[in-house]
C-alpha cells in the first residue's frame, strides 16, 4: 500500500492574481462543434445519432460553463 506525503506550503497572500482574458478561438471552437451537431441533425438525425452523441459528450465534458481558455 502506498503512503501519501503532504508538504505544507504557506500561501503567498501578496501575490497578484492573473487577470483572465477571453480567447476568441475558444468561443469559435465551441461554436464550430455546435454547428457540426446542427448540420448532422438536419442531414440525417437517425444515421448521425452516434456522431451527434460523441460531439455532445465532448462539449459537455470538455467545455463547461466554468472553464476558461488556457494560454
């Protein structure tokens, strides 16, 4: 069985927090995925159901409302 070691670190309260900035590529990526799902649903919803579910799962697990783009 493994042991877990913790090394306590005193937080640096004087450190400035980095300001969050929006990245248009992040929003464009989400928009592109949604447009792809719309296209698949309009062309043949029954045959494209697995692809739509795959994209939907990706959007739900990778892009959440609390997410922010990483630089």
